[in-house]
């Protein structure tokens, strides 16, 4: 539990350190959420619709994964970052270089491992749609809202209107609203499955959301 809490704490620190808290909520609520997180082995994050992802993203690209590796932070020896180089095939929002580098908190170097539930995962040559923030100081790109900022192409070799894209939201518990009632913060948690509106009154892990590439592109 201590290791897992450290992972979440590092993730919170990383987002605040870049001055872009994105899906973070108040510190008090976050500390309360850690209890849910440790029990359910999931990261709690605010639900991000395609519209909100589009609005918040500096860049949206269709890309292919070229290379991935992990490194220990030079400033914090207990922190590991994973870097992913992708080839940009189409830019849906913003003008970007042909090859860009994405940084995520977590990874493994030798025996040292830092795991962040809800992170997006990539495979070599995988085709993806990425919703990204850009840090001008480091020339690095960051995925919006953990795994919610990545759509994977299921059948990339067919015509666009027939290509299925999906999110892999395992390891994330999503909430839609925070409600204050009788001086207590209550969470209304919603999990997203293939239908967008199936909701639960308890903590649960989100699974996949599936659309077509053409439908996704039309909403961006």
C-alpha cells in the first residue's frame, strides 16, 4: 500500500510541477480518494469527454509508436519516467513535428519499478489517436487525463469510416461530479463501458469505450 500511495503521490506532484493539474481535484478530496484508490487498485480521475479533451489539448494527432524506454529521473532518484517516440501521420489539431516525444510518469529500470494505475500503454508500431499537452521548456508532450487521452486503432488497414477506435480505461475509476452535503464530500462515481451512461453508486473500474475513427474525427 505504501508503494502504491507513493505512485499516486508522485503522479500528483508531476502534474502540479508542470503547472497543469488537469484532472486533479482539491487536495482534501484527493487525500480522501487515496483510501478508495488503495482499496480498488485504481487511480481516481475526472471523466473526460471527447469535447473536453479536444478543448484542453494543445495538439491532437494520429500517430504510430516508434520507440519506448524508461529512465530514472536525474533530479529524483526514486522517480522513473517512460518516454515514447511517435511518428505523426496526421495532425488533427495544431502543427507538430513529424516525430514527437511523450513523457509519462512510471516505468521500470533494472529492479526499480514505479507503477501508475490508469496510465496509457503503448506497443511498437501501434496506431493511436493522442490528445496532448505541450511543455515548451522541455519540448515534451504529455497525455491528457491519463489513459483517457489515448484512442487505439483496432483495424488500421481498412477505410477510415470502418476503423474502430477504443480507449483502454482499466485501472481508472472515473467520477463526474463532486457534491457537498452536510459538510461531507461525497463522490458520485461513474464507470464508462461501451455505453456511456451506465453508472454505479460505488467505486468501480472503467473498461473500454469504442467508436469509429470517422466518428471520433468528426467530434474533434
